[in-house]
């Protein structure tokens, strides 16, 4: 039976072959979080599947909370100002 980290490493290869950039970035970020946690103490540790799952649940909760905050901040800011058309880069010359 493979560990969760081994499956994530296999997913990296799969997403690279499929050229799925979003999924590849997501899995790489997840693996980065795991490696950061493993190396963050005085002595390196190896997280088991239960610890990896717990870590990912905490990280997902942080991201959901951040997304909620941004969404609420956007809805409180009121109507967005309309963007102006960009001015032409050509100089205008009026002849009389």
C-alpha cells in the first residue's frame, strides 16, 4: 500500500504528462507544505498519513477562511468604479 505522500508524488508526474498546470501547482504546493512541516523542527520528522491528512485539513481551512474574508471585503466595498477607456497613444493634432 502506498502512502499519501507517494501518491502525491505520482500525481505530480501524472499532471506534468497531462500538462495540467493548475493541478500540478496545487499538488506541488501541498507537497511543499508537507516538507516544510517535516523540516520545521529541530530534528526532521516524517509525517504519517494521519498527520498529512490533518495538516492538509488545517491548510484547507486557512484558505477557505482567507477566501471568505476577501469575498466579504469585496462585497462591502460597494460598486466598483467604471474603468475609463485607455487613451490613444497617437498624438492628436487639430488643424484649424
